């Protein structure tokens, strides 16, 4: 009506925000899936699908009595995978194959070595 451009509109902002949230959700879901995986498939998917080169694994996350937590909805995903794969987390079994650093309970895995 005023023949002026609009700085911000709800429709424009909501669309950008939604895409951002969905992108971040997909990334986090892939990370949780890989971190708590019982085979290398999810780690390869993280590498190939999202371009992740290295995964930093905190041994305490995978050997404690509770699943690692973050925020919902990822805590639910973490709980489900924790229960399903407990004691068989592949990230703790890849040192000889993929680790570039292991010290003080921290493992840095080169996902290109999988």
C-alpha cells in the first residue's frame, strides 16, 4: 500500500526459520544415530550425507548408567538407541581402525578410515 519494500514479514521469516530448524534437526538426528550406533553404517551415513570428517566421542557418554542427553526431541531418540545398543556402541570399538587421537576418555575418529 505504501509502495515500499518490507524489511521483515512473518511469512518470509517463518519459512526461513522452519527450514533452518528442519535442517538442524536432521543433522542432530544423524549425529545421535551415529554416536549411539551398533555398527558403522550410521557413521558412514553421517560422513557421506553431511560431510562430517571426524567424530569426537566421550567414552563417559557411552559407558555411564544414563544415556547422553541434550534437548527434546533428541533425548527420546538417545534413550531408545541407548537401550537398544547398550554395550555394543561401535564408536568405542574403532580405535585400531579409525582413531587419530585417544586420551583421557576422548576418542577422535577419522570417519574416512571406516
